[in-house]
């Protein structure tokens, strides 16, 4: 007879399960930030007035670069915010995935005494 039929499968240690849940949570937070970034970008490109309103531009006569500076800075700053949010969101998602997949390895290493 086969003795393996009567054995119960080993359960994951609590540390491994907790590490996997933390990794999954961090991954989902990163994905949420990425989704928010893409939603904001979509809104900005659907409505150009969201970037810089036509009210701010309509009454001015732009003769030299000093007149354009506030407008250019506002647009550049908003795009930099979007780039930063996307980059940070992708870093958070990558770190969450790394936590998720390394939880099993670290618990095994600690239990082995390495």
C-alpha cells in the first residue's frame, strides 16, 4: 500500500501566509495608483481645459517668454505629477509582487537556519 495517502499536506506557516497577504495588498495599492494615473491622464487628454483653462489664456497677449512662463510651468508641473504617480505606482506594484513571491523563500530560509 502507498503510505502517502494517509499523510496530510503541510500547511503554510503563519509568517508565509502573512507575507503573501501583505505582498498582495501592496501590489493592489500600486495597481490602484496606476489606474488612477491612467484615469487622470485620460481626463486631461479628453478635456484640454483641465490642464490650463482657456480663461487664463484668453485675456492675455503673449508677446514674450515671460508672459508664457506661468502657462508652461503649470502644464509641465501637471505632466511631471502624472509621470511621478505612474512611476511610483509601478514601483509599489513591483515591490508588492516581490513581497508576494519572496514570502515562501524567506520563511523556508529562516526555518532552515540560514
